[in-house]
C-alpha cells in the first residue's frame, strides 16, 4: 500500500513546490522550495513535520527558500546532486543524491536519476509512483538547455521515458497550456492534442494545477519525448530532431487562447 501523498504548493509566478507526505509517519519532504512561507503554511495545514529538502537543480527559483525553511522548520537534511555539491551551488546542501544508491524517506526508497541538459547538475527523484522532474521534463514540454547539450538532454529524457506508464510526473512550473499549444502547432490534425489543450485551459481557468501528468500521457503527447517519432523526425536522427524541436519552441509565441 502506498502511504505517500503529494501536496502541490504554488509559489512565485508559476513555480510548483511539492510536499511529499509520508502519511504513516506524518513527516514530509519538500521538493524545490523557491519560497519558504507557502511551504510552511502548507505543512501547518497538513499537520506534518518537514524533515528534508530534495533539490532538482541549483536555480534560485527552486532553491531560494532553503535557508529560511531550514531555520524556521529546523531541517537538517538538504539533498542535491554531486555536481552541484562540488560547486557549492545549493545553499546548505549536506547530502548527495547518488543514482547508484537510493536514499530513505521514511519507509520508502527514493531513487535519484541524473538528468543533465537544463543544467549539468539536474536530478529527478523517483519514489513509489511519483517522479519529481524539476525543469527537465514538463507536462508536454522540457526545459531549455542552459548548460547541457541536446545529446545530454535526449539521454536524460530517454531515462525518464523508460519509467512505467502509471508514473505520475510532478514538474517545476505551470507551463502546460503553452506547451500543448506548441505541440498542437506541430501536429494540428491530432484531435487528442487539441482535446488535451482544452482540458488544460479549463483547469487553469478554474484555478487548478495541471499536474500531475503521467508518463503514458507524456510519451503520447510530449514532442520532446517523441524525438524518434517518424512524424516529427522528418528523416533526422533523434538528437537533431530534439535540437530542432527545442529551437522551434524557444522561438514559439503562443497565440491568445
């Protein structure tokens, strides 16, 4: 029985922070605390004790709340990548998420997946059926290549794509409408893509998050996981296809919806 529950904590403009709650022990891990205050409010509302922080990458909109959160909640465990630890890019990091050595959260094993591309220190966290992807994989999209290469990102996305269909994807930002708009522009005849876009629009109009997605959905509709699909490749190899898609998305201006 899975006694984990994920609480979405909106922060800043479009960031998502997550409380991963172990119901049996009434403790929580925080994923990517951009701001301490909404996390502390959520933890109080859920009546849980925060024991640790999992960081997907070093960017300030995923880490700025760490010092305040650690001080106010007396958190002593801050986990991030070896790459970021070596460069001291994450405030108060004192533990390394190693891909060959799952760490424990309550009774659960948490597996770290190195996913360089958006940054060279990017990590995703996989526990039970939940996958926390930061800015590597979004609903129907992926992160920009700020430090890594297209080849690195393709390898990272292959790693995530190989997880089971039912895996729930919890990403770092609410970009779903823009991402599905771009995907629809690539394949305007796909009715299912248009339907997914309308569903996302309705959710946002109601003030609801579009997370989580599932890997089954992402494999079907996310163009950045379909870098080897013939209809998108146009004769290119996967890396060239991904690079072309990423460049096109970087230029894309969504229409008013």
